[in-house]
C-alpha cells in the first residue's frame, strides 16, 4: 500500500493538484517559459549537438507523435523530448533558478510538450505540466543546498543537478500531460530517479556532452511516465530511503525535508529568471560590471590588473583551469569563461549586451579581448561570499598604472527580483532567437504559444506551425 507521507507521494499529489487547479499567475509564468524555451530551441537548431540529435532521431524513425522544434519532422514523444531538450540547453541561454542553480525549463518544457502532443490535451494542461515539472525539479535541487559548505552538494560533487533533478521534474511534467493519477505519477517520479545523470567536468575542460544533458533528462522523464502508465513501479521511499536518490547522489541521509515547505502555496518558480545573456549564469554580473566600466572610457593599456570578486566556488566553472578559460576550445566553451566574457562585454556586443552572434572565433582572437582577459584575476571577498547562493554578485576592481583603483559593484543578476528584466528585453531575446524563421513564421509561433491558455488542442497548435521552408538543416 502506498505511503502517502513519502516525498515522492507528496510531490505526485502536488503535480495532480496543479493540473486540477492552476493559479493564473503560474499559468502566465509557464507561458513565458514556453516562449523563451521554444525561442532558444529554434536558435540552437544548427548547432552540432542538435544536428547530431536530429540525425539520430531520423535514423531511429518511429511513430510521428511529436514536433521537433524548427524542423519539419514528427517523431516518437521520447525522441522529440531528447532533441528539443538538447536544443533548449545547447546555447546555455535557458532560465536559471537561485539558489539551486538549476535550469529547469530546458527539460520540463520539452517533456511536457512531447507528452501533451501525444495525449492531445488542451493548452491549459500543458501549462500545468510545465509548472509542476519546473517546481519539482527546483525543489529537489534546493534540498542539496548546504549553508555550511557554502555550496550546493550536487555541484560540489560535480553532478549536474539540472539534468539529474530535471529528469524527475520532466517525469512530473509528462505525467500531468498524460493525465496520470497520483499513484501512477509517484511511480513515474521514482522511475525517473533511476534514469537521471549528468557530470559537470565539461564546464571546466570542454566537450559537448553537457549540451545533451537536458535532452536526456526530458527523454528520461517522458519514458518514465510512459513506463509507469504501463505498470512499472518504483519504491515509495525512492527519494529519502537509505539507498534512495539523496543518499546516492548527495550523501545527505536523512534528508532535511525543509525543501518541501509551502509546496503548492509558495512557488520557487518566482526565483527562476529568464537569462539575458547566452553564457554561464556565473558570468552574468561580471558581464554587467564590464559594460559599466566600458562606459567610463578607461584606457586598457593603462590597466595593470583587474580583480573580480565572485563566490569562490563558482571559479571552478568560470576561471579554472586558467589556461582553458583564456584559450577555450571553441566559441561555445568561451561562454563558460569569466575572463573572456568580461573582456567581450567591455569591448561591446550585440543584442542585450552579449548575444550569440558575438561568440565567434574571430572575437576570441581579437587582440583587445585577449589582452584584457589576461589581466583578469579572481579574488575572495567576504561580502560576496555572504550573498551566495541566493545571489551571484561581482565586485570589479580595476587597478591602474598610476595606483588608482576603479570599482564597479553588481550585486544581483539581471532578471532576478532585485533587477527585473523588462518585457521589451524578453521580446528582443525571442525576436533574435527566431529571426531565421522569417517575420511571418516567427509571429505565428509567438501567437500560437501566447494563445495556449485557450487552445483546445496542443497537437493541432504545434503540428500547424510550418517550419519546413525555413529549415536550413533538413
């Protein structure tokens, strides 16, 4: 008999309740995340990981159930989730939650969309699926926050929580879209707990595998929900048990259940923000500081050294190994370099400050960028440390040859509650991301997603979008 007090049972009850009664504010939030995620996926379609995923999907073939965003193909639902999730995360442009440092929508949205097309549910159900999946993934990530450590345990262990927790969130999203009851949803979450994976070493030393992580999480979530519907089961204590999820991946046992507080009444989604820049989130306040410093007209030849104070635990992602960050393997890997993104933002970019167009090999070889980035060093600051991980601040101190020091402080990310991103900035991001579709198709895509709350059929909405003529990869 199911123990309704276990964590997976409580999360399943929340998912089903969200489907039954979705607050309008959260529905609107989910619509915005759909718009953002779909736009990013379109922008990523010509990247190597997405091309590889599409080629694999075409090789596999199968039942034409769900849309590949930006392509004419329709494929089985788990395959669509794999390709679209890969696209959603391939540019490192996806939304971010603090303090879990998760990118939930890149897996939850593709899983929800694929399952919603299979079940042919209405748009409101799709929005509920996105909301439930995102909230569950975020809360699982929050559970591993360790104030004494000053870091998230998943991150400390080199585990990509976005992918690991995203698999379970994606299972919740798919379960809602498929209309599963609470007991079956619980099994879906438990099955997905055996499927999640993701190692973060690529952030430091290169490789393209990280760009597939959210695709695999979405694929796992859809597959887990389908397995549960077919009768595969999971243990009640899959999350908190002695050999459960948290013990296995974090070593935290027993787990502090504080991450469940207020579930269904308070939404962690409120702390999840749309990214303004296509770079690792740890670089964003540094980018802003560089743009502020650039406006001062400083002669970079007179700069002896630039000290950036960021939370020291994030330097393992954006500053180490130093040579790899100063000479990245590719423009994509430059998106994870604190010194390079700082120098590129100082020089000046496009879009919202830095955009995808700015990340070219030519830009990385620019003498200005190379000279300035080599002057960047990272130093500890206690004020900065005290704000992490609720915030990801940067204090920049520019040491001049004459002995003077010029300082800029950016203490919160653009897009968070402390520095809200403006609607016109979000609109510009979407417009830039989907411009390859042409004005007519881009407008039709935005209108379709904007109108989802009143749509009777998700399948008809997405199957009716014409990507074929603008599909450069087909």
